[in-house]
C-alpha cells in the first residue's frame, strides 16, 4: 500500500484548469498523429505520412505552445514544442504547393 500513497496523494491534489484542458487537448492531438500514421501505413502496406498527420502536428504543437507559454510559463515545454510546429507548417506548405502545381498541370 505504501507504493500507492504518492499516486493517491497526487490525484487528490490534481486540479483541472482551463489551461490544463488546453494542454491535454494538445497532448492528445500531438500523440494521435502517430495512430493516424500507423493506420495509413498498415492500410497501404508502406510508410505513409498522411496530410492529417501534419494537421494534427500543427494543431497539437500550437495548443501545447499556448499551454506552456501562457498557462504554465515553462521554457522547457516552449522549446520542445517550438520547432515541431515550424516543421509541420513547412510540410503543409510544401504539400499545398505540390497540389496547386498538379492542379495547374491538369488544366
């Protein structure tokens, strides 16, 4: 029972705030992108990075950046989520340019 005492104490001290909801939503979005990627890889039987992966990355990173910047003021969290949002936005921009180029070539 002594092993459960710290866990039970932590649960009793837990307070859900609006910023924690933002942080949990960001964590859920950022983590769920891997399940989306796994689904498409299994579906096509090759490694696939679907567009949804990048959107979940952008939204999850943005929510986590907001949480760590405003809700928690945590420089480690800010730094760990700052770079992924740029990579994800870059990949979305490249995808949009490619789609626009393909659409123009079809006309």
